[in-house]
């Protein structure tokens, strides 16, 4: 009866139902995030994270959302290639993330818009918020209360790029 059916169901189930696959995905993402600050491997780690966001989608979402602050922080890197890869990866994540996860991304956005953030990170954060607002306008709309003041402060930023 059911004892024959259950293993078959579990083996054909999505990664949502398979803790082993989820643990492997989490370990892979955490390993790549640890390499972001590595001068040699940073760009390829970010590109791999973007690929995971595209290919794995929803099952990778909780781990990518947790890693997002470090990914966004890489937009501060001295290397233009790493900066660009961080922005592309962040936008890729925004393209697949659930509107219900937007609130969890807020601390990373606020750090990226903070007075102490460097201009490239501020610029990247604004681009990423814009991409997310295009995808999930209502979710971003609910967070406008928290975003208006930091964004308004940037209108007086020294760097015109911001």
C-alpha cells in the first residue's frame, strides 16, 4: 500500500520536500557567498549565484535572500568587474524573489542607502530597488514609508551619479 508509494513520492518531489537537496543548495550558496570578498574568485562567485537564481528559482530563494546583504555589499568592491557582477546578481535575484520576501530585503537596502555607504553602493542600491519596484510595485509600495527618507537624503548627495 502506502509504504510503496511514499518513497516514490519523495524521490519525485520538488526540493521543497527534500531536506537533503535544500541543505546542499544552502551549502553551495553559502560557499559562494564566502568567496565574494576573495579578489580572485569574487566575480565568478557572484556570477554563479546569479546562475543559481536563474536556474533553481524558488527553492534557492530563502538562501539567496539571506545572502543578499553580502551580495549587495559587493557593489562597493574596488574591482569594476566585481561591482558589475554584484549588480547583475542582485537584479537577477530581484527578478525571481517573491513579493513576500521584499520586507526581508529592507535592511540591506537601508544599509546600501545609508549616509556611510559609498557612492557606487548607493547607486547600485537605487538601481536594484527600481528593478524590484517594477516587478513588485505593491510590495515596494508598502515599504515606501521606510525608503522615502533615505532616498530623499540622496538627492543632496555630493556625487551626481547617485
